[in-house]
C-alpha cells in the first residue's frame, strides 16, 4: 500500500461495507442485496470491506457473522479479506498508512484545523453518522437523529488556511495522533448530486452540516475520511448504501474534491423502518438476520418484504 494515487476503474466496482459492531438486520440485507444486484447487472466486481474503525465495539465474530449472513442470503463478492484482491487490505484497521497520507495531504492544503472540543463530538466520528428515517407517509426529508452534531466552529480560529499558522501547543503537525482534526467546510457552498435512486440532492455546507472530524486524538481516522480514501483507492465506481447517509455523501464529496479524487456515482436505498418510523438499529435484535433465520424465515421472505416492517 502506501500510495493514495488512484487510476480510474475500467468497469463497474461496487462495495459492501459492514461495520462489525453487531448482527446485520433486515435493513442491511435489503441494501446489500441492492448493491449485489447492481454489481451483477453491470457485470462488475463487488468488494467486501470491513469497517472496523471502532476498535472497542468491533468484533471479529461479528465480521464473520456478517459475511456468513450475507452468503446465506445469496450475496457473493469477488474481492475482500476472505478472497484477496489487488486493493487490499480490505479491513480498515489494517489501512492506517493510507489514511495518514490522506490526512497529510489535507493538512498541507490547508483544509484542516486542530480541535479541542468535546469528547462526545469526537467519539461519534468513528461510526457512520446515520440519520433518523421517516416513513414515506410522514414526510420526505430525513430528521436528524444521530448525525454528527453541527459543530459551532469554536476552534476554527486555531489555524488559518496555511498550515504554518500557529496552532495550539498540543498539535503535532508531523502526525495526526494526539490531536483531533476537523475539516473546514466552505460555508454557504451547495453540494449537489444526482442520486441514482432518489434523484437530485442538495446540501449546504455550514447550514446542513458543519466542520467535521477527520481524525481523532486517540489515533484513528473518522468514518468520513476512511470511507472516501477506501472508495477511491479501491476504485469504487458506485456507492450503494442507506438513505440515512445522504448528508455524509455531501461531506464526502467535499473530501473527494480536497483530496483530488473523483466522485463515484451515488445510489441511496430507502430505509427499512420499524412501526414508529425509526431506522432499524441494534435495538431491533428480533429483526437480525440470525434471529429471523432461526425462526425459519428464508432469504426470499426477508428480501420480499414479508416482515412486520414498513419500507
Ligand atoms: N460501515 C458503514 C455503516 O454501516 C457503511 C457506510 C457506507 O456504506 O459508506 O454503517
């Protein structure tokens, strides 16, 4: 590894990017099935990438369970930790050097500043900031539930656009660890894209989302940074994921631009929600693929929406 230079892919390349922090549920099954179908229909390659940045909550046993559940559903991939491939390693905890290189590139171009703010803001950066789902009948916009909190810009003054401007005494400009780093968003700039499933999307930097964390003091990249670096270096041409990550796509487009990467195509699947309109999460253990399989349900039952959930 060691280089984040990318060359365009020649054919369709998609990815499955589970976080091994729990068992997969019906929502994951539908999204991953769509990713699989789109790669298959395009005659392309599907990559399995394990997003285990949250070292405290990630377990090898969950990673193995996720792959087993997806195989049980009938999903197949061509590259990944279990298959090998030219762009590995396919596990985020083993890709540190490439994330550090991306951090350095952002720093040198003046996109980052060190931040001393709260532990809570920074902790939430390891996980993808999923938003609350709303059932279709209740409205068209997504509510914020656990999206990364809007940062008020408290530490913005700590560094100007040029890295040589003085930062806090604790910031180390040689390596990212030991300091929290945020990406300065261009306030007022609209980030727009045409989603393959949901159509035109528009988010305004500084209004819909604020400066976001790219590196945590305790030594790891945020989800946003790791995701764009991996999608670019693994030559992903289309990102298929849940609609609760639409706003993250806007953040990631800014990162792609800052890093000199092209954008993949975006395809956000509608979310599976419970009867209260809430996105499925770990609290819905009864809808985990494991539990449903034990109750005798088949992959077809799960994919054909015969379950007590609204889509
Ligand atoms: N590992 C992320 C999650 O589910 C996936 C994010 C993505 O597909 O970009 O939660």
